[in-house]
C-alpha cells in the first residue's frame, strides 16, 4: 500500500467517503475467496440468461440461477478505462496516471491503490490470468512494457497473460502488431499469431493456480481476451455455435467458467468462494469504419455481439456501450434465483470486496465505488448506487439517476476523444430518457420533464467540478506528480465542450 495515498484528493459528490483506517463493516462469515471473470467486448445480450437465442451458455445460465443476475450493471465503454475503473474503484477521470497524462486507455499511476493491493493487504494470494491493459509501453523493458505499471508491481503475486489487447482487426495478419504473453516478468511467448487456444490456455492456468492456493484466501482475476477480435476458439468449439465465430468464443468461455466452478467444488471451495462474471464493455459492432455507409467494410457481423434491447455498442455513450451482463454466485451466502434491476457498477466491487475481506482502506482514500455487501448478499433489496456518469475518456456525456438518463449536447466525433470519436454522433440539445420504460433510448422526454432535466444538470455541474470534464480538471482528480493534468489528445484551441 503506497504512502502517497495519504495525499489523495477531495471526495466526489457521488463518491464513497472512508473516514477511518479501520476495516470496513463485514458479517461474521468466513473470509471468502474471490474470483472475477472479466470478458472483453461481450454484449449485454450475449448469454442465454440475458436473452441470446443463438449462443448457448449452460454453465453461466446455471450460475445465474444459483445466484444473482443484475440487469443494470455498468462498466465503462472501452477496454482500458473499464479495467482501470474495476481495479481502482473510481471513475477513470479521477485516477492518477504517470506524467499526469490522461490517456484514452487509462494507465493507473504506480501510486494508485488497486483491488489486488487491497486484498493482498488482507492476506490474500492474488493472481491475474489474462488481459491486463493498464500499462505503458517501454522499449527498454522486458517485452516492451514498463515494469512499474505491470501487474506484479500493482499488487498481483502472479501474472500470466497479455500486457495489452490481442489485436484491433479481424485477422491477426491485418496489422503488424503481435502480442506477447508474460509469466510474471518473463516473456514466455514472443508474438501470438493465432488466438484459437487462448481461452483453454487461461483455463488450465486458472485451475492450476486455484489448486496451488486452495489452502488460503485467494483473489483470482481471470480476464479473458475473448471475444475481442481477432477471435479464436479451440477445435472443440470452432464452427459449432449458431452465433458464428463470436458465438464460438463465448461458448468456450462458458465452458471455461464451468471448469472453474467444477474445480472449486472438487476442492471443497464452492461455498467459500464468491464468483463474479461480467464484461468490460459492450460489443464492438463496426461493420464499416465508424459505421459510415460509404466506409470500407471492417468487422463482419458474426464477429461481434449484441446489446439488444439497449442502444448502440462499444465506444458509444448510449447504454449499449457500458451496460453489461453481470452474474454473481456464492452458495449459501448469495440467495439463489434472484434478478435485480438495481444499478451497480464495476467501481462498486473494490469496496465490496474490501468489506468482505476485512481489508483496511486508507483514511484519505476517496472512491466512486460503494460497498454493496448487503445488496449482494440479499440483506437489502436496494443497491447503494442510484447514479452513473457516462464518460467518454475525459468528456462527460451524460448521467443516469434512477430510471432517468440525461444525454448532453455534443458535436459528432467530439474533440479530445481520439479513436473513440468516430462512433459518436452529434446531439444538438439535451435529451432525457426513461430507461425503465425505454431501455433502447428511443423517445426523448426532455420537453415533458424540464424539472428532471434541471435536477440532473445540477448533478452534472457537481461532477464537472469534482471529477472534471474534457476542458477542465476536477478538484478531486488525483495527480501524483507536479504540474497540471494533460490530455493525450489535446483539444484544439477553438474546441468547445
């Protein structure tokens, strides 16, 4: 745990104020093992229990039936910022980064406190198997990635996987980039040319790691590269799904989840382990570049997922970009067969896990996440979260409070959003949606409810002051180095919000 945490900034208006260094309140139950299974670019609909008609997911469907399914669970709309939010319990705009530079893919500063560090401080073994995507490039370092921003420097005892993503095109051969695979600080695969075996590989690693650490509390973060393009699936799954190559990848992840649950049962750990399954963001749906009718073909439709009934997809500020499937299972502790439409987010997992583990959090640390222990365990039907801010990088795009979502005006391809911007269309005036009645965000209700718009705009202004926006740094944003906040994609001098 880093000493610089005592200097962290002011609490957000929607944040969690931790006013002592004592353990968070926990029940008398034994400390659970914690497994987080995090997929890459999996859409809201892409599980049987969330409505898929083409992708078969019997293990995850059973996991939902034996635990809790959340239908209003939020991540972030792109890979790197989503992982940063999960690991730090904060909106990415709050997270401090090396050089005070706000990147499109967030890189938490070495002085940020991570989920792994929190649980390690409580005596947990900590392992990540899969995609990290929270590090800087460094040509002088092993494999080309800065050691201080890699998993072993951020609280993980063990790392096996990729430092960044697996690629950004349909086929590996489409670009020069090749991902290495690390085992801790050693590069064990110099360049991956085929991703067909990655899910099976990670599953074997996960089973081995659980088996080796079964006699003590452990935290395993299993961050699949799939179903991000380039897709891959083992021979037993390739070409088998009615959902095409994308469905093949999901069905192998479902098998993998079944293997993890089987391993827990075999070692007598089933009732001692909380398992969470979710995705980093919505599906990458981009059949032509930027979804422009005249643009070149890009991702075939059977290589990406579905977010229906939500609107849009990854990189967008609509709910299809950041609302994702969520299932949690802990036999005997999480009541079975429960579905809730309460709002929760990846940010809430860190304080919740800390509470369950009896971990100490620094008195000055301010998080945007909230302890949802009672909600997850069925002691309360209400989530501690009623709101969610929609950020695209550092640009504030809207807010949800209860059923209401306010979408802010913006230009098409907004300045400062970099490669995300191609997926963002213009909004001329504030729009208001009732997400309970209209999850597809089809009917603007702003004219009917001016008082709701005004109330949500007050929260927007409070968020800008505390967290910041594309054109201003927030007073509660964390800066660990001298100097002001900088943007990776600077705003043009003529740019307006």
